[in-house]
């Protein structure tokens, strides 16, 4: 299937053409899987695909609780401003020389009717180490 299922039947559509410009083979799949996991509430998969720095920050913020849940909470409350999303598209991925990462771009349709451009930074070791 070329679509990732989201809660409520919403879907994140993959790009129709192969990702161009990415430096790390598989980084596009990591970015899409990471976003799909957060959309599905599969916090553990998103946590497992995150770099050590993100995992450490989530563990610290969880203060003895579930760091994977804390990552999901942070994504929805801080990154998306407390608004969920109903669908999204994976617009592509490009290598960024400044950060040394492949940056996956997603357009999310937020529940409040706005759109949000999500950038997911994938490291050479195929972990997500930043998202804005």
C-alpha cells in the first residue's frame, strides 16, 4: 500500500516518485514510519526510531514515567500546539548540508482546519534526531 493509515481513517500519502536528493538510503522510510507511528499513537516505535539525544530528553521529561509516551505528548503538545491532525502528505526528502541530515517534509492537515509543515531530520544512522 502506498498510504499509511491514521486514526479515524486519515492517511499519510507517500510521494509518488522515489525520494530524490536524500543521502542516506532508507531515510525516507524512517521519516514516514516515524510520523505514521506518532499518528497511530505507537509511541514506542517513534521512540525506538529516535536518536539517543531525543530518547534521553524524553526519558528526562518522563521523570520515571514512560519516555515513549512523553515523546508522543511532546510532539502533539509542543510541535503541533496541542492540535491533532486528520491527514497528511509526505512531500519528499532532501539532504541538508548545514545539518548533515536528510530532512523529510510533511504537510499535515490539522484538526482546526490549518495546515502544518512538519520537518523530520534523519541522521546517517537512520534515526530521527529533530522535528519541527
